[in-house]
């Protein structure tokens, strides 16, 4: 893969990383559970909302891990190689999903 292309993916990954970090921060803002214990329906709504936030935060953190390991691969010059079969990952995949660990074939297999 040429350096220009790698630079493009790196920039895309870094942008995505910043976005992820700020979304995690937004979702981690402490939830106000309210001070009226009698209002049960309201409480359960908020608990549900908190559960959704945790799920979102989890997704974002997984994404962040993927992005970090892709950036790490760029640093160690292993970027763009499939983790399963060690073949080059198609640029059609990396264009959509620059943090992808697998090539087209292995991606399809694992689904
Ligand atoms: Zn593969």
C-alpha cells in the first residue's frame, strides 16, 4: 500500500477517534436519577435510559479499541493486512471501514 493512501486512512482514523472520544464523554456525563423516590414510572424510564447509555458507551469503546489497534498497525507498518489470512485488505473495504481487521473473504466468513 502506498504511503499517501496510508496517510489518508490514518487521518480518517484519527478523526474518527476524536469523534468517538467526545461521544463517550457526552454519554458518560452522570445521569441525574432525580430526588423523588415515589415517582416510580419516572425512575424506571431513567434507569432504562442509563442502560442504553451504557450500551452506547460499550459500542463506542469497542470502536475506539479497533481504531487504536489500526493506528498501532500503521505505526508498526502492518496496516492493511488481514489478521486471519495475512492477505492485503481490499481498499474498497478500507475506504468504508478503515479500522477493518479482515479482508473481504474473511469478513464474509465470520458473518
Ligand atoms: Zn483474510
